[in-house]
C-alpha cells in the first residue's frame, strides 16, 4: 500500500505487515559526504512480558533491536523481569547492535499490585541518569507507570526518554476513572517541567507509551460507537489537547503521517478487529518541538496475521536524527 501525504509532501510507504512514513531518505546527506547515525526509539505495550516471550518477542528483538525500547504492561515480578531482559540483551548482541549483552542498559519499575502495569526501558545507548515514578503520586495503583532515562545519542546530545503507561479506565467505574484523571493531572506538572527544560536550551524530551486515549476521530476506527467509552471520552481527549496546545509537545506520528485515518496500534481481542483493522491509535511518541523536528520516519509493525502477534499492540518505532 502506497500512501502519500498531500500538501505536506510527506512520503508514507506501507506494506501488508507494517505501516510507515518517511520525512526524507537521507539522500542530501549522502550527496554531501555526511554519515548520519539515526537512532530508533520503540514503544510497545507487551501485554505481559512472560506471555510475549512465549509468543516470539525475542524473534522481533533480534530482527529490530531498537536503540531505545520502552515497554508497558510488563506485568511480572522483578525476579522474572531480570532474566527475560538478560535474554533480550543476548538478542541485541546477536543482532550486532551491542558488543556484548552487558552493554544493554536497562531500568524498570514493577507495579506494587501483582499482575498489573509495570514499565521497562532498554537502551543500547549510554544512560546518564535514571528516574523512577511520576513525581507526586505515591499510591500502589499508580506505580509501575512512569520511568525516565536521560540517554546520550551518537551525535552527543542527551535527551530524556519517558516510558509511560496510563490507566485504561472504565467509563462506568467512577473509581477507575478517578485514578486515571489523577494520573493525567499529575502528568501535566511533569510535562510543564520538561517543556521548560527544553525551551530553556536544556534536554529535549520524548514521552513514549500506551496512553489509553484516542485523541481524535482519526485515531479510532469507530468513533461514534465509542464516544461514551473510556479511551475516547471528551474529558480524556482534552488532556491530549493540553499537551499539544499548552505544553507544545508534538504528536510525532501524526506530524509525519498527516491527517489520515489511523494508523492504529491496538486491536481488541474480540471478534475480527485485528483482521478487519478495526483499531485504535493509543500508543504515541510525544516530543518537544526541537526533537520532533528531527523525527525522520516511523513504522508501526503490525503482525502479518492474528496468530503471529506477540501482543495485542503493535510496536511503534520512530527514527530521530540526533
């Protein structure tokens, strides 16, 4: 499938198993004798890392080995996360991304409620500082949802990468929606700090994760049927408006793809949603403006078939020239 953005002039090549968009192909750099070292940042909700391992996540790791990999819904105790991350580190070494498994840096936070949430971040690039948890939240239900790494890029920049997992919520459950809104309210404070840091000449930042919000009707296959469902409630969507308008973060994939339907990153396990591409775009990379300008392309790596999936989410990878 060949998709072309209209007035923006963006190229958006895609295929049977993946959808991608490219801002430019680096030809100008090659003509000028420059060598560009893009970095790839992937975000993927793994829907339980133990199950994902059984279903083939390590095959994907060998084939892709992104520079930074943000994972959500790890849903495993530390005693089981560590050996799985060790095994993925060996996959990175096999792929040639790192010299040895020990070179893959990592951080993760386990949710204090067993079997819930959990986030992890793997980096083939040097991490100069790690931060755990979203400042201002202490309750168990909010743990395992936010970690940050300051990563040094091949071009010498240090950027902040946040791995984020926002509550799914449930429209008819006031307690669950209160938890979600409390988390989103607290996020605003951190986004303001990251914005100010970037605007003042400090670190640029990118928020990667499953935000459990479809922002506009372009981000959901059936908006009318879901207008009263969590993930597409007006109050939830208004938070994303604030991130983009007030805090000046950029929805990188939407910026690259233009105003097209989708591309989706999650499909319900029910019925034939995956086969019929009845999906939601709820996995994002939100970047500060200068970093967003360095985004060169993205790929949503949708599996070729339902049975080939290792998660109900597809990995989203963005390449940055930094």
